[in-house]
């Protein structure tokens, strides 16, 4: 089962899909992994070339000058090697995957790996469990943060930080 009856129009309707056997990484791609790819291929990402990227503000994604994968929160910020790479385009992500000997999963594969054969709303089950994933917790700057949770990270967290939030396939 793929999709949802809630959410946006592009997520409806719930429908059956079949996927072939595939492999998926257990964690997101780290900054260190992407750096190795960029060094070897000479890649400068679109955000690096344009000296701007989109960051989430209080209620939407907005362009910001000085934002790229090396400076994810703008000038003066820095990427942490074991955190997930951000501010790369779909094509840059696809090129990384090809370089690493793989490919990006399709939307159906991604949902199946995350939701499982029972098509659960979350990898771990039916309810939102903030301790099982990186979210806007008490360290987050937005007023809609969940102040009851503290994972110690203001933005991203090291990959693999939430083993209890892993999906049925361990991703």
C-alpha cells in the first residue's frame, strides 16, 4: 500500500504497488561520504555555485545567501562529518549513488522500506514517537517545537542516532 488518505493531493489515493527486490542503505549519506565523492569528481553543488540554498524558516522553505552543504545554516556554520549531507539536488544525490555503485530508490521503494508490508504510518508503528527520530525538539528555534523531547541536536543528528526508529528492514 502506498500513499495516504490524509496529507496532500500528491499523496492520494492509497493504492497497491509492487516493487522488485532492491537494496537500500541503512542510514543517510554523511557529509564525509559526500565530500569524498565531491573531491574525486570535482563536483561543486548547485548551492555552492550559486552561493545560496533553501532553508526552513518558521513555516516554509526560503532561499538564503551563503547556504550550502558546507554551511548548512549559513555563513559561520559548518557541516559535521557524520551528519547527513544537506542542500544537494536530486541530480547530485543520484550522481553520488551512481558513483557509490547504487541508485536512488524509487518513491515506492522508499515507502516500502520505511513503512513495511503493513504500510504503517511510521517505521516503528502507528503513532508519532519523537524520541525515535530527529525532529524539532527543545533545541529547535521554532515556537512549534516539542519541548518535551531533547536529543541534544539543534539541527541534524549523526546518522544512526535513532536505532529504535529503524524500519522493518533496518534502515
